[in-house]
């Protein structure tokens, strides 16, 4: 008898919560997109393009690494033949 009563009360609670439209009560996010929610603390969020302003494409460090890679590829060109 007691288990039937608790089952009915749980079912009624779910019906009331879904009727009120409490966000996040039944489904994670409540149907809202990730960008609509609150942001994480600064140390915990992923950087975006706006956060990283000092990085340039083709900087001198990138060019130096590319040059070293090209030299190594020239030296190793005869060793590996499409394996």
C-alpha cells in the first residue's frame, strides 16, 4: 500500500514539474542551447578566438619550425618510399 502511494506521489510530482516548465528538471539544459546558460569561471572555460588575440598565423616561430621540418623531410626523403 505504501509503495503504491509513493509511486502515485512521484508521478504527480513529475507531472507538476513538467507543467510548470522548470528548466533543467527533466532534461539537461531544459531545451536551451549551451550559449544561453551562465558562463564558467574564467579559469574553467575554453578560450575563443576573441580571447586569443596575440596569436598570428605564420609567425616567425611557426616559420622556423616549418623550415626545420622541410629540411628533415628532404634528408629522410630517400629512406621511406611511400610505406
